[in-house]
C-alpha cells in the first residue's frame, strides 16, 4: 500500500513539473513572437502623440468579468506612483465587462491616476492583437511606434514591474 502511495506522489510530482515547463515554454514563445512587433490600439486616435508626445505606452487588457483581475486593479496605483516622468508614459487600459456599472468604484482610482480607460465592449483589442486569456500576458510596454518592448503584467510580478519601471524611467535602453 505504501508503494502505491509513493508511486502516486511521484506521478503527481512529474505531472506538475511537466505542466509548469509547458507553461514556461508558452510564455517564452509568446514573448519572442511579440517583441518589436506593432501593437494595434483600437479606439486610439493617430493624433494622440502629436498633442502630447509619449516615449512609452503601457497597455493592458483587463477582463472585468474576472474577479481576480478586478482585485488587481488596485495594485496599479502603487505601480504608477513609481513612474518618474508621468508625462512621457501613457497608460492605456482596455477593459471588457458584461457589467460596467459594477466596475465604476474600481475604475475611479485608475482614472485619478491619469490612466486612459477604454471600454472595449466588442473585445477589439484582444481580437486585433490575438491575445490569450492569460491575465499575465495581456500587458505591454510599447515605444512611440507602438512596438512591443516588454510584455507581462508588472503588478503581478515584482521583478517584471521593476524592469518596466527601469525602461519607462530611462534607466535602461529600449530592446
């Protein structure tokens, strides 16, 4: 009986490691396929940067029907506070929800931060950019031409958040 339990534990361990490795490979493949590729920004005027030039854009797609995604909105405030030159960075959040009224209280914080929030009722942003459903992979830093420089959610990963801040604060060069 003990051997059976041991065998079962070994199989579970191997299975978990295999799933983790597949997930890491998927993330790496996604990142490689997007770096320096242009991100399409529906509902954004081509003249946006002519009025107020932005060296970088941080663009995120949030599914408002995902409870944990909504909870993570509050983490953006701390992240935005760490951006040194807010005039050179435009933060755009594409938001989909089946109930926008519910989100109003969560969006007030972001609106007060100068974040551009776009209600994407038709989910055009993820469709045009062929995004996955992963909250982790739906945030990007782009340059002036909307070419992806970094990818991943900076509020969910401290290391990635630091890398985002170094890039937008000019401490490291564009990739």
